[in-house]
């Protein structure tokens, strides 16, 4: 009888343990609206590109030998009614030749503002403090879709301890100085229309492909609009039939399904901005046991200590790893290389995005 009571107590405790374990299971789902996690097939961003000049640099522009810069200045000034030649531009150091890139968003309309990215193509030391002159941005078909102009932000700084730097002195720079962005520096001149209101079927494209999410999205739409309205095609897309009541007014129908809430399967992502040195990650992304060697940095992640190596316990998170690397003076490029190597070895399940 006593053994029976003990067994009953053990079973009771075991049931409490199982219930507690289920209660504290990590939640890999998060609530979102369909509009935030999908886009419409055909309504995609289009890359556009242009060539321009950045002026107003503090002696950090293209040096003599980048002929395209001098040629561009001569051409630009001639259009403004000023005649000059390349030889007279020998001492100019305040201008840089750049490539300008941007993405034309779907349903863009003339007058809409977009962000643009500026990158040096010469031997300029820095674009900090420069101003991009008016630059036409074209698509692959050669048509101008936007104009870019404005002050450049490089997201870094250049420090100098010398009041009057000597010839050949190279200032200390923080982050990349030869590329930057112009916030809202592009003005759309021509949009791209896809005739949305003529659609009889809307195909939703998942921003993060997942069979689970595509099925949940279809189920949520069917619950909102009616059974059979939506069906998952694969991990990337969901087909949605436009109801008769919304024919010719598909934009309103899209606004209705965009507002529908759905539970999504969360995906671990590590985002690295190499230009600014920023690493953003979830605080609980785990790393499996693995040994990593990168130049003079050696990490050991297992149960055994190794001489001249860092000891990090099993179950280490990415946040802890990055902190440890920062503590020993690892550069952003070292951190990127280590994380990519760990992922390639199969010890990191998170997706790595470098922007």
C-alpha cells in the first residue's frame, strides 16, 4: 500500500513536470498582419541607377588621375554656360565621381520621395559632408524614373589629431566613408503601373517563405472572406480569388486582407551592417558546440578547456559570442567572418543578412 502511494505521488509529480515543461516551451509564433508579411505578385521594387558628382568635400574628393571626374566637371559646367578644360581642374580635390542607386517601390507615383545610396567610383578618401548634384536614375530600359540630389550621410566620422596635416597624412576614419545615403534624396519622375484593379486573382508572396505561414495565411483569409477564397500554392505564395463584390475594386479588397491578423512562424535572423559596424540579433539565438579560429582570435565552444583559447559554455547565444568578440577587440569584419563560418559548419540555424 505504501509503495502504491509512493508510485501515485511520483506519477503526480511527473505530470506536473510535463505540464510545466509544456508551459515554458519557447513560443516560435508571433502575431502580424498579412500586409506586413506579404507582397503582391507583380508589385515589386525595381532597381534604378545613375552616375553623378558629389561636391563640397573637404579635400577628400578624387585626386588627379581619375579623368572621368574632370571630364564630368567640364561637361557639367559647359551645360551651365561656363567654358573650361581639364587642365585647369588639376588642383580640385573637393569633387568625387559616384554611382547612385535606389529602388523604385511598387505603385510609385511622380513626386514620391525615395532614399538613394551613393558610392565612390574613383579614389576619393571620403564623401562625408558632400552634396550630390542632380542625377538622373534610370532603369534597364534606359528610361529616367527618378532624380537624385541632396546631402550625403556616411554614418561615420573622420578624426585627425593634426591641426595642419602633413602631405601624405592619412586621417583615421571610423566606418566606411566612401559610400553613404541621401535620405529622401530621390524624387520619382515616372511610376510603374501593374493594373491591379483588373485582377481576378491576387497572388500573395511571402517575404519569409514558410509552408506553415502560407497555410496559416490562407486559413485566415478563408475565415475572414469565405471558404475557398484562398489556397496555399507553396512555401512562397498564396492564391486569393477576388470576390464578385470586389471586381474592379481590387485595391479595396487587398486593403481588407492586408489587415487580417495571422500567427506567423518566427525565424531567427542576424542582421549585420558592415558599413556602420552594427550587429542586430535576437538575444536567444543558440550556437551548437564548435571550434572557431580566425586570425589571432580562437574560440572553443565545448566542455573542454584548451590552452590559449576562450572557453564558452555549450548553449552559448549569438549575443554572448558577439560580446566576447568585442571584448577581445575583434573587428566587425572578423565578427561577420566568424558568424558566417559557424553557420557554414551547421552550428548556427539563424539566417545572416548583410546590409
